[in-house]
C-alpha cells in the first residue's frame, strides 16, 4: 500500500507542480483549438453542436488523468521498473519524431521497438569492443514490453469510454451508392509515474522519497527482481504520455465502432504484455519480440480495415426510404424520438420517392409533422409532433440516395460533395477494372 500511495503521489505531482501543470495547460489549449474546429464543422453539418468545445476538452483532460492513474497503478503492481540510466523518457520523444513520418507512428509499439533495439545493439557493441561507455541505454526489455502493453490496455479503455465524443458524420461511396459514417479523432494526455531504480551508492538523484516494497512485489519475475531490488533504491519519474484514436466507420454505429476498436487495442496490449514473459531468453529473443510488437500492431490495423471493407454499410438509403445518419441531441428530431439508423418512409402521408422531397422538408418545417419510420430492427413506427412553427432546424443528417444538386451543396476549400463522391466512384471503378483484368 505504501508503494501504491507513493506512486499516486507522484502522479498528483505531475498534475499540480507548476512546470508539469504548464504542460497540461498547454495541451489543454491545443485540445480546445482542435475541438473548436470540430464543433464548427459539426454545426455546419447538423445545425447545432452535440457537445461544446469546452466539454470535449474537459473530457479529454479528465479521462487522460484517469488513464494516467490507472496505468501508474498497473505499472506499480506489476513491478515495471527501469534503471535510472535507461533514459526511458526518450521513448516518448522518439514517438513524436516518428509521428512526422506517419501519425500512427506516435504509438509506443514503434518507438518502444526503436528504443529497445538500440539499447540491445549498444549493449552488444560495448561488450564486443570492450568499451562500457557505449552502453548508454540500460533498458530492461521486460519492463519496456510491459510499458507498451499496459499503455495500450489503458488506451483501449479510453477509446471505449471517450472515443466517440466529437465524432463527425461523413459520407463515402460503396457499391455505387452513397453511404454515411462517422470519423473519430481523439487524443489524451496521461500523467504517469514510472518507477526507477538506482544503486544506493551511485549518488544519482531520483525525485521523491525512497519507499519500502512489500514481500509479494514485484509480480513480474518475482524471484530475480526481488533479489535485485533489495540492493537498489526505488524512486519514481513523473512524466506525460500521449495516446490517441483516429478512425472512420461506415459499417458500425459510433458506440459499436469504439467498442470494437477499444477491444482490439486492449487485446493487443495483453498480447504484448504476455510477450514480456519470453524476454529473459537472451538478446536474440528480445530482438525478435521487439520486431514482433510493431508488426502485430500493423496486423491489428490491417484487420480493422479488413472488417470495415467487408462488412455491410450501416447507413445508406434505398427505394423504401431515406436513412438518418445522425440526430442532434436536444433537437426537434430528438424530441420526436428519431434515432441514428432510422429509415424515413413517409412524411405527412407522402412517401419519400425522391431526395428532393426530403430536402424540401428539411428547409421548410411545417406546423404539423407525421412520420412513418422503420427502426434498425425492422419495426415500423408512426410518430408525430405539433406546434413547431417557431422552432429551428429539425436536427438530423440524412444519407441521400443520389448526389445532391449543386444548389444543395455547401462548398468548401477542398471541393464539394459532388467532387468527393465522383472521386470515390472513379476509384471503385478503377479497382473493379483492375480486378477484372487480373
């Protein structure tokens, strides 16, 4: 318990200490600026915001702190400890550098592999050349793999709990039809405390106080590590770690998509943590494990893309009616009981035979609304609403059957909706032609 309290104290230190708090405040500002752009785009699409930029930012900060506390507690109980000369914080710097090559390389599975392989090669070189000064990084590969694994488990939990906030409705093309979906983009900053060890006579300083460790600790490699730590002083290094989630779905609801993605990430984290068991079988095995880690992460991404390509689109209209992609909270549509995924069959006794009928209704909402809708489970319902003449937009995003006319399209710097769908359809046609030739 004393070790756990000490770890949580160091996490708190990373939040309230002025120099650390400054980092948290700056990241909060960055998050707010991004969330403001997201909210602006959402308002253009839906007519109103589901959540304010401030609420989105506070959610990121609070969930990040929760994730940092959870990760630190798991690190502590498992016994994830690095030597004071390991310079483990470099792993986060490498992540930032790799991100410039590809945003997904921000993930620790890539930077951790780079740091771990570099550490092993320097250790081999120092022994081969009989030059101890070359061994600049003393990274424990078992702890490094556990660090990567635990951070992914926590990341998966954050995706499930907070990943769908701020999701934006988007459109694409599938089988020559317009389909609707959602784009996700969330980041969190985690204040974590990583345990560090040093020789009692080294004279090296670690912030905080030395604490006694319980007899059962550490859980990982208990026998060998327990004997090692009895001759060491254990301290903690508070720092910030960033994790993020970016994805698009046309085949799942927002909740289902984040649950699926989060479960995959958690599974990957457990897999990498399990790999750490084999890291005591020499540097060759360690190198193999460090290579497997990013490859497994790429395989996870490929699998998620594969399921997205092969599953049936969830949001598309048909001859029967017009599909609702999203419903703004606290809107007229929400009050009426409309939900994402509903199919509008009739409005005021008129069957929706053309997209133009739906657009005309959205532009001029009558005083009385009667709708026949088909729920996602196939149930047919009739709903109505009166006295809406003074209310604004109904608050829904629909998926049209056909490309809207130019008068219905809001132009942007990147082109209009017609341009986007034409490009998508051309790409699909090119893919089909390529498959036919093969």
